[in-house]
C-alpha cells in the first residue's frame, strides 16, 4: 500500500511541476532571451553562464527578466546555460509543524509563495544566438 501511495504522491507532484513549466516558455529571437508567461511572478532571477567564465545575472521585481546579447558585449562562441527562478502568486500553506516565531506578530503569514524554476541553454555562433537544440551536430558540433 505504501509504494502505491508514494507513486500517487510522486505523480501528483510531477503533474504540478509540469503544469507550472507549461505556463512559461523561453523564446530566443534576434539576440534576445525572453520568456512568455509568468506575468504574475515576482522576484525573478535569471542567471547565465558560458565560455570564458562568463556569468551574468538579470533580475525583475515583477514579471520575468530579459537577456539581450548585444548589451553584454562581445560574447564568445559556445554553449551558454541559463536558470530562471521566481516566486509565483500561488500561496502554499505552511504546515503547523514548520511555523516559527519570526517576530512579525500580526504581520506574520501562514503561507509562502510557491517557487518556480526553469533552465535551458542557447548557443552563440559567430555572434548569433541560437536555441541549443537547433545547432547541427549538437552544441559541441560533434556529429556522433
């Protein structure tokens, strides 16, 4: 019985995660990485890493941040990875056992905002940004 309950619980969690991912879609067009959806998200952080110790962080208090390759100087050719985190507007009840006295008195909340996470990659080739999936032979251009 326990394995069945565990499997059902896991399936419910995965279904919820899939629904959240379906709400936001990454778009790469004209040297810009943007996201469609997630308009009610807050405190978003977009982290990008790439060749030559490239690191960049874009933030947005409301909505989702945008990365413009042209504003980041000359990017080296290669694979870049990104991760996007944000708070959704969905409230999740804090279990009674996890509540702490945070010193806020009447301003204390009994919920937290559900987190959102999305990651992906893009490729820079001769100054042009492309979806990593669209690069022939893979991101490392290895045909095997």
